[in-house]
C-alpha cells in the first residue's frame, strides 16, 4: 500500500493478518503483486460520513481496473 500524509510518503507491505491505519486526509492506493484478485476488509471509526468525504487523487501506480 502506498500512502502520503502531510509531507511523508511511504510504501507499506500488506499481507494476510496485517492491519493498517489510513489517517484522515491521507492519499492512499493499494497494489497487488499476485495474479490473484486483491481482497480487503475496511472499517472506519467513527462511521464513514458519506460519499462526499472521499476524493479521487492520482497515486504512484496506474489503475488496472
């Protein structure tokens, strides 16, 4: 997973059983290196306020779907 928050940018390896935190206002993107589909479960705390909360931004990898 790639994420940029404030002036910090990082790539985090994610695998089965790993939990990640995406701070409010962070840009982020997931990429799978496997030929298998990427599956993830997401939750927000507090509850997600609605569709207007998310904004599409460019990531470091080109989307494939």
